[in-house]
């Protein structure tokens, strides 16, 4: 698995919006959905690389696809 550095949560939200996800709810976490998949992004800066990789996998994207969206 390629390396994924820690990512700012705002940059991650913008990248997932480019991938078709929309914000449903914001609080301590940002909850996003594309209609079938739900993502929960913590508001940490930066979001831990392991956590971010799991969120990217849950979104159905590869690390390379996510990096292109950043």
C-alpha cells in the first residue's frame, strides 16, 4: 500500500466532494455520503495517515485516486 501522509481534514472534505460525496452533518466529525456510502472524517489536523487510509478505502477509492483529488 502506498504511503499516505497525514491530511488536513478540510482538504480531505474538498477531495471527497470532488469524488461525489456531500456533507450531511458537521460537529466534532464531518459526516459525508454519496447516496450509498457514508464517511466520517474527524476534525483533527492532520488526520492520522492510518485513519485517512481507512476512510479512503471506505469511500471506494485507491490511495492514488485520492491523492489526485487533493
